[in-house]
C-alpha cells in the first residue's frame, strides 16, 4: 500500500532530482565536475550490436498501444524485484519528470531514457524519481546499498522493439559532487577509463570485470547524504 504524500511535498523532492536530470547542454569530454552547471549539446552515439536473444519484441508495441504513446522505446525489467516498466524517451530530460507513460501530468513522473540516447547505444542512462516518503518505482534500488541484496539481484534486462539486452550489475555507488556518470560522448580510450572509474566508485566489489563493454546506468535520487544520486551500473553480457 503506497503512502500518501501531498503534491507540494513530492514536487519539492522532484525539484531536488531535477538538478542532474535537466542536464545543461555543453559537456566537456574529460574531467567534468559540475555537469549540472554547464550546457550539454552532446548527441548520443549509436553502434551496432550483435544480440542472440530477441525476447518479446512485441512488448514495446503493446506498451505504445496501451498508453497511446510512441515515445515508449523499451521495457526495463529487473528480475525478482518490482521493477518492470515501460521506458519512454522525450525530446528533453524534463517532460517525463512530471508525466506518466501516457503523457498525463503527474508528480510521480516516469522511468525514462536520456533524450540523448537510443536504446542501442553503447552507454545508456535511465532516470527515475525516488522519495523517502512514497514508494516510487525506483525506490527499491536503495536495497542495492546492501551487498547481500546485490548477490541475488544482479541482472537488468532491456527489451527494445527488436532486441533484448541483458546487463550484469558491476557497480553500485552514491554520486555527490562528481556527476561524470552522465557523460556520453567519449573516445575509445576515454570510455575505457570512464568505465574503470565507475567500477572503482562502487560501494563494494561486485567481482564483475569491465573492459570496454556496453553499459547501462540507472540513476535515482538519494538522501544520505542529501542531494546525492544512487547509481546502478550494469555491463552488457
């Protein structure tokens, strides 16, 4: 049973989250320390992927029909959790902060793909609200702070219109002042160093090696410390 919360209270929570989701547009490629204060005009990179399991390729079309919304580009699922949700993608990172997958206005927002991404990119970023007062979809990600929980919940699946991608979580950490995890436009060498940095930030050693693979980033707000972000990173397998 979800706890009740006033729109005013949760709107305040959303404002805290918006600082990074509304990525300003001019991101430098290296040593980014204050991405939320710059402008990000980077376009997402697309690469070809070879995937064996195509999964239920009709599910995205089903969501599009159900919600009457062609912005829905994928389904995110984390087995043995409550997370199984459609993933819309807007023309910016603000619309789905306060709109549901059917585009109706709601302070709960959606779980959504970074507007710079396509679901097939080598690095994709998915955002969602969290709150200490209400059971949002991404609230359950807080359980990954506990290593024992991670050991039995290591998998992320992303179903697109044509493919099903499987990711293994390799890093769980809390971002405070350094929000470089939102960087997308990287050279090959920068990308490899970037992945090593994400892995080294982890709260615990997952035992999952990373060596230039495609990755997925899940980001939600965190409140210990205040105004931080919980980051779950998985590599494509």
